[in-house]
C-alpha cells in the first residue's frame, strides 16, 4: 500500500523557518519516500506504508522536541505499491 502524508508544524514564523519546521523537513527528506514537496505552508510526501509511517513517527517526535506546539497531519491511501 502507498500512503500520502500532508503536514504542517506550528507556530509559524514568516521571517525564517523555525527549528521544528527544519526538524520536520530533515526527517522527510532523509526518509525513503517519493514525491517529497516541502513548502512554507504545507508539506507532502508519498511512499510505501512502512516508510511513511516510520517517517511520521520520527517527524512527530523530532518536531515536538524542537519546539513545535502543534502538528497537523493527514495520512491518505494513495494506491497500491506498483500501481
């Protein structure tokens, strides 16, 4: 199964990326995921279920440790592997 995750971390800072946003970006970019899109107001990534779920766990832990006060995320089934 393939999953798609969409997430944001808060609080926002329009002047520079806060530590929690950088931590989330680092986790997602280092994970074995496809179609990673990181932006100032939302982030998405897609990959196999195990890879996405592992990345989400690390993203939550590291972002909270880096000062996030809220993390909004949505995980959706994007299809079956190989399709």
